[in-house]
């Protein structure tokens, strides 16, 4: 005996799970893999069946059905509760970036409505409207991508909508991604000469010379202890870094010592004679002024570079000192060369530019790329190669200019010889 199929008020046969309600709208019911009941609704049967296709895709792909009202902020709160394995300063920075830029508006979007174009539009908004630098958006992307990836892992999302969004932004905004420029040799010589003079800035000579001639990161320099320096073997042991970060509004900012993020970060760096001299100058200066390290950070003490109060040096303080050094050095040059059209002046640069300068000098000296990677502590050879390619591009340009000068001189000499014969 044939079973009579249910029909709607237009005599259309309804599929299993489909129902027409008393008010004329339609409902589709199904159970998820846990046996829990779910329903979707539509005004017409055609609209309902379009939604059924999405439900079927979610079921086949294992996408959870309880995502209907879930927002990006809900995923973020889950991520905060379960995320482990991050250093505290890194975790606090991630949370700051999210709460500052994502949570207020973009974070309220329901994940069921989230599209790739939404993420792209959000990054463009940060760049065009809020005028954030690409490096800052990179930090926002780092945490947002992790949050959305959790949605993929927990089967709320089929794919991560933020995949490749940052790459697209960098390509689209290529003009505002300014390359960090190394100091030229004349600029570096000017800086070293200015710092070496007795005066108010001579105090900064040891730390900036060490930055210039080791390629160490700022946190590695400020975190150096005397026990990390081997004057006999003339080597520097890099095994940790000093960081300064916010622990929130209540606890404020604090220093911490972190181990390197990668094994490549743990390394032994050769101590060049100029660096050894800088360390000895620092030691002598502290002895003469009666300055001693009186701070302990996560069990670490006896730091090499300390301020006049015996505390560790702050990266912000070093950058402020650099700005004053650049300003007064350039004033000195201009005062001494009044009327001269072309003089060497110091450009605007930061602490990290000195690491880039050291890398460029190694390129110019023909240092092996593998050795450069080990000295700089790059986990990825591609990072070293990128810097190498940029530095050698400038080097090749200057070499060609020298070649052109040589060729012109040779041609002039030949002309003179021919004229003499005549």
C-alpha cells in the first residue's frame, strides 16, 4: 500500500523534514551528529530548499549547527580561554591588538555572515580610514587569523576567511610599505665619529657601537649580561632577550626576559675588536661613576648596559637618544660646512636600522650567506636572502657607477694620447 506524501497548500510534495506551518511559512527540521534537533525557516518553499542545500553542505563537511548567533568576539573569548604556549608579553600584545581594533565593531559580525571580502574591507578600513601602518595591521591579522582558525578547528567555519587577506593588502598598498634603509658608509662613519667625541653623547658610544657591529636585536643588546661575554674567546653568547610590555591597565608595564622564539635565536656571535673596546669602555665608565646594576628581571641580573640609576635600558629611551644624536650631529655638520652645497648628514633611523646596517656591511664584504644567517639568528634563510638581495642591489648600482667612471677616465686617457701623437 503506497504511503501518501505530505503536501503544501499548493499541492507540492514536501521532502522529509519539510513542513508547512499554519501561517503559511515553511520549516525544515533535522538532527545533528549528537542527535540534537535544529530548524530553519523560510517564507517560501523555494527559499527553504536553498537553505537546505547550505545545511546539507554543513552536515557533509562536519560544520556545527549551533553557530547561528556566534560572533567573532565569541570565538575570541573562547580563544583567550584555551590559548596556551605563548610568552606573556606576546599574549598581552595579541589581546591588546584585538580589543583595540577588532572587538568594537568588526568583532560583532556573526561568523555565519563572514566572507573573505569582509576581512579585506576591514583591513582596508584600518589602512585607509584609521591610517594604521601595514606593520600594525600585520599584528592585528596575526591574532584575528588565529581566532578564526579556531572556528575552523571547532567546525564552525568551512575555511578561514582571513587566509591571504594580509598578502592582498600588502600588494594593494605597496607604496606605503617603506623599506628600512641601512646607513651608507659615510653616514655610519659620521655617526661613529660624532659619538666618539668627548661630550654629552659619548655616554652612548658603547651601546650604539655594539648595535652597529654585532647585528644584535635591541632586546638582545639590552638583555646582555657580563656573564654572556667571553673576552678571552672574543665571543658573545645570545641566549635570551629583554622585553617591555603591558600586563593590562591594573598591573601596568613591566620588563621580562624571554628565551629566543626559535633555536636559531640561540647563537654565539663573534666579538669584533671595536665591540670589545666598547664593552671595556662601558665597564670603565660604570666603575668611574660608581654605577652598579641593581635590578633583577625574572632571575636575570648583572646587565651590561644600564642607566644611571642601575636599571636596564629601555628601547624607547635609546630611540629618543638617537633622535637627539641625529639632530645635534647634523647641526654640527651644517655649522662647520656653511656654504657647502653637498654634505653628509644623518638620515632619520631607529635602533633596528643599525642591525640592518651591519647586515649590509656584511653583504658588501662578501660574507657567506649561511654565516650571515647564523650571526643574525634568522630561522628562515629567506629573511637573510631578502636583506641580502636589497643590499647587493645598492652595491651593484654603486659598482656600476665606479665602472662608468673608470671607463670614462680610460677613454679620456686614450683621447689625450691620440692628441699627443697628432
